[in-house]
C-alpha cells in the first residue's frame, strides 16, 4: 500500500492549489481510517489489549485511543464483518478499497454476494455506492414485509446470517463447606419468605442480594433511588440492526427481543449529541411511583431490577403516555418481549391472507 504524504498547510494559495491540497488530505484521511480499522482488528482478534493490561477492548480504546463507546462499537462492527468477508479484508490491506466504501459494503455483503459488491465498489464513486447500498436495503426491507416467514433468506438488514440466539453464561465460585451450608440455608430461607419468584433460580437471588448490598452502599438509606445502582452498555448498529453487549468475556450478540427489551427503558448515546432517555425521567418516576416500585407481572413480588415496558410497542405506534407504560422486573420484561416477537410475526403473516378474502 502506497502512503499518501500530506503537505503542510500554507495559507493564501490559489483556488486550484487549495482544492488539490484538500482532496489529497481527504484521501490520506480515508487511508488512515482504514489502516486504523485493520490495526484495531489485530488488537481484537489476538486479544492484544490483555497483554497491555486491559480487561476489555472498550477499556483499551477509551484509555489508549480516547475513543467513545460509540466509536469503539463502530470499529468493532467493521472488524467483525471483515472476519466474514476475507476478499474485502484483502482488498483493504492492499489499499484497493478504502474505509468509507468498506463501511458501506459491510451493510449488505455476505459470503455469497461479496464479489458483486466489491465490483460495485470499484465501478462507483463513494456517493454512488452509498445510494446503491441504500436502495438494496430498502428493496430487502420491502421483500421482508411481503414475505415475513422468509425474512432470514433475503438479503438486507441481517445479510447472510441467522438471527442470534439468547446465550447463558456459567459463573463458578468456590465455597468452603461452612459457606456452602450457609448459602443453601439462605436460598431456602429466601424462598420460604416469598423473596423470590417460583422458578426464578439462584441466579436471580444472587443478583438481588448483590443489588441490595449496592443499594445499601450508595443510596444512603433512600428506599427508591432515582437511578439504578448499575448500568450496562449496549452497542446497537442502526444500519444492520445488530446489537452487542460487552463483558469481561468479550462481546456477545443480542437477539432482537433482548435488544427491544433493553431499548424500552434506556439512555441512548450517539456520537453527535447528548444522551437521551427513551422515556423522560419524570415520566419514569411517576410510573414507578404509581406501580409502588414493584413488578406488575401477576404473582411477581420483585422490587429490584425494575424497568419500564411499553404495553403497545413503539414500533407499532406505542407512545410514552403513562397509560401505555408499566413496571416490570428484568426477568418478566424479557419474557414479555419473547412472547411479543412470535405474536407479531403471526400477525404479519395473517395480514395478506385477510386482504385476499
């Protein structure tokens, strides 16, 4: 790859000279960005951030690169896509495809159509490629509306891959015999006192206990704090509609229903503006107060990990009006979204049939 040398800024040149220097600087900037993605991919693939003393790539990027979480997520998304598109990766390494075009290609390319999109990128300008990608996505979206049952067979928002499945993770810790006896006795006592929902399992009990300790430590006796004691970060790509959650074990892709559940009651951070709450904080407080800071699912007594749920989903015209909002604990909230997803799919499939009558 030949390196583009950028001339130092000199004022008061002719229009042609200024334009030529600017175009050269922009080409160098594009080259630098796509080189940065390739180096970043190396850091992620080989987990080099661990050798440098960081627990996650997000931590490394924030400290060493001064990246926002959004920018880190953008780089991660492109790096992950390059793993599945080896010919695009090779052309980037050889300098034949730049960062801007690569970012467009990964929105629609998969292992079956990668060559076609590479040819499109070579023939078109960046703006023309952007428009071509946009039209392809719109076409795919229309096809999915017509044939919802075949959504995953069509190119589009999830090109070339099945929807992710919900994952579980094992956390193992060692106890002495005495500690194990205490642990089992406490679990039994909590169950007898009605402190946990039947079938919720020890994981929920453990999280409840940790949340209680966190609340005692930082709430200074406030029974119903305005903000949760902990927050987690989700990266969502609006272009491909995929979402990832980051832990010390790396990045895990979320299912659509997992993301929709989290997006119900979240703060949204973008690279070009302040954070915005999906539900205004004052509305959230009123709904929690109305529901007495308790999960409203039948038979659930949980008063921690509370989230606000849209009864009519926003994707179907639901609003933030208080009558459309209810309080659910995290577990009940996820179950509700898991039930809504297949129900919406059935309704969409039934739509065309009713018209045919």
